[in-house]
C-alpha cells in the first residue's frame, strides 16, 4: 500500500468510528459528553499542532486562544446574541486577532524564548479573564442557553452536537492537510527544518509563521466556541497555563509527525484518564508512569506506533 | 505608615525571591549544563517540604528534620536521575517535557496517597519565633529574616562552588559548550548526576525552609515551577548569577505588584474597579516584564551559552 493511502486509512477509520459511536452502544449520556469533549480538545490540539508540528514553534499559551473563543460566546450571550452563525465567527475572529497581535511580538523569537513569551501572553489573558467582574470574575459565567443554529436549537440535541463536533473536527483536519500540502505549507515546513536556507532562497519565514499562528488561533477559537457550548459554563481556568500544558502533552503523546497525531493524542489522553479513573481514584499514579514509558519506548508518538511495530517485526 | 508598608513588602519580596532562587538555581544548571527541560523540578521543592515536615515530626526537632531532609531529597534526585532522566539526555525537548510531566503526576499523586490531600501545618521553630523591631512600631517575623539570611548564605556557597572550584569550572564549561567538554575527556555522565542531585537538594532545601510559612500540600511545586522558569529565562539559561538577580527581581515585582498596585490604582479609579484592575495587573506584572525583556534580549540578561 502506498504511504499516502496508508496515512489516510487510520484517520478515516477513526472518524468513521466516531460517527458510528452513538450506535455502537456508546450512546449513553456520559459517554457522548466524553466523546464530544474529546473531539473538541482534538480540534484544539490540532490547531496547536499547526504551530508545534507544522511551524516547529512550541507554544505554551495556546489555552488563551481557546479561552478567548469561549469568552466571545460569553460576551455575546450577555448581549443575548446566541445565533451560532454570528457567535462562531466572532469566537474565531477574536482568537485569531489575539493570535496575530501576540504572534507579531512572540515570533521575533524562537525556541525557548518563544515558549516563555507565549506563556507570558497566556498568563496576561488568564489574569484579564479573572478580573472581568461582569462575567463572573474567578467564579466563571454560566450561559443562559446553548447557541442556536439558524434559529433552531440544534446544539441542545446530544446527537446533533456530536455530529457538529465531528464535522468541524474532520473539516479542520482536512484543512490542515491541504494547508500543509500547499505552497504556503511547504515554505512553513521548510522554515521549520532550516530557516537560514529558506531565507537564502528568498523567503522570509516571519509572515508565513505569523499567518500560521493566526490560523491556529482561529481554529482554537472555534474549539473554544464548542467547549463553551458543551459545558454551558466558562471560567478563567479555561485559560490557565496548565490547560496549555495539557494541549501540548496531547500533541506530543500523539506524535509530531502528522496532524492526525494531535487528534489521536487528545482522544487517547482523555479516554485513558477516564478509563484509569474508573479503576482507582489514584489514577494519576498509573497515568504518570505510562506517560514516561510512552516517551521512552514510543519514539514517534502514538502515530508512529504501527511503523515502529512493523520495524521491530522486520528486524526481530 | 506607607514607608513601613513598603519596607515590609520589599522584605517579603526579597524573601520570596531568595526561595525562588534556590529552586531556579538547580533548574538553570540542569537546563544549561544538561540541556534538559525538567518540569519535575517543582516536585522536588514539594518533596523537600513534605520530607522536612515529616522528619521534623518524627524526630521532634525542626532543625534535625531540616538537616535530614537534605540527604533525603538528594537521594530522591539521584534515584530520579537513574530511573528516568538518564534516558532522556539524547531526546528532544518535547519528549523531556512529556516524560517529566509524567513524573509530576506520579509524585503529586504519591504524596497525596502517603500524606493525604489536606495541607500539613509545620510549626515555626521555637528559636526563631516572634518578631524583630525594625523601626519603632514595625515588627517583622524573625523566621522570615532567617530564611533570607539562610538563602543568601546558600547563594554565597553556591557562588564559591561555581566560580572557585574545579567542579564549578566544569559546570560553567558544560553550560557554555557541552560537546567540547565531552570531547576533552570529562565524564559527563558523572557530572550530570552531580548537577541533578545538587539541584534537587537545593530545591528540597527551599521547600523544607518554606514549610512553616506556606501550606504544605500536593501540587505546591507547580506554581513555583512556572515562576522559576520565568526566572531562569530572564536571567539567561545556565547562568547562576543571572538566576540570582532575576529571582530577586521576580520576587520583588510579584510581591510589590500584588500588594501595592490595587492601592496605586485607587488614585486614578473608583475603589472597586481599582481593586479588580490592580489585582489583575499586579499578577500580570512579572509576565509583562518577562515579555519585554525577552523581546529586547531573547537570550536573557546574562546568557551563559557561547555563540
């Protein structure tokens, strides 16, 4: 099987599984809630992957974009505007604008300083959210209702919300693939591998990185819109640096090699937490060593697992 | 009255800064010399606090507990190096981030399992109870002054070690150019073990000292960790001198910003929004300072690495 088709098989299989999940005995309330959360975090992790895996820049402030998307929902909810066709673009726009503004400064650096500057902007957004007294401050804000879609209450329906999340996740995944394969994506990846050489060929990496950062911010804003609707509650903790860390762990666990890794990592980490949580209240005592072992033995993350297994079989 | 308040808060800031330095010193050496991002460094601070507290309770003496906590945290650090970190040296930074996050989860949960999730209270040692009159009508807790003194003494010892011993020369050489050091025939494996153990012990010492003035609870290392990272990046990765100055700066900005800004904002705003805005800007101040410094000097104030 050619590599490109094999690369498409696993994502297709996963999306088909998610589409069929409600009819495979996973239609119970808590399971659907968990899956929706997994897909939303998958979308957020995918947007972070665009920055970390695509552009090769590690950000520790990505939860701010997610949180700004969620707070856009809050601001419009307070003004009694709940139409998703207005709210979602507003969430995407607000997060993308924040990404472009902060990215313009942060992208002057790379490597560890970039990690710390994105952390700094994330913390500024976090403390700002905590001081918004009219949106509940530290205590957060409970939405009056979920957003409506074209006037109908589609998002209230569990099945409808499930498929909305799935459609947006699959769409964003496809978009990432097309983006990376485009001329834009080629320059982005080349700048990740060797910025000096890219400059020598006549490209400046800066505008490409900034645009990628803005697109990633917009995608995370969309995830924030969905997350606010899933929980019907938004709090400053959405923007905490621990959240940014979690998203980063999902991306690394899945593997940086392909955007599918981010989706896989998000679902795997969430389901693992839930599964271990059913076994024992001290599930972190199991998850911690599992993560360490995953790093020591899975060189390419979860997406690299099939290739690694095949390699062992061939050599062993 | 305001001058007194300012003095007290400045002392609090310095004392917080010195604790930050003890944590950040190990972090900057591990990062600078070994090129390892160790998120689990904050956990070693927590372990120091817990081990100090229980050893003090077991022996009946705070001082014995503090003294015994040092070899105990050193042993924990060496064990972690042998079990986990040794296998991460040749991996990229992101792999290290995920693995050390796994270590955080494990140890935070292990601490909860062993000591429970309720905060432990540690009594101030009788010798250092009470306050000192700094100026008429102004008392300052003796124990906090003692932390300041102990931290400064430790910083001095560390400076002697790094600047005036053979091991220190190797440390500085490692932070400046590691492949060259290995090429010159230095056993980097042993050097790394030493650096890691030393860093763990310093963080543990800070935790054990801070136990009487903080609540000892699981996860207490996480908030210190992020500020310690801010410190080492501002100071320049691998530079102990930079970490010292940056730690004092961060400590002062953090404490003074949080305590004074709400009052300062009242000069221009109504009381309630002033409190809100002052509190949030006060908390942001450290990060604003870091973003400004990094935008101008991406390698920090005192970069240790050559080239």
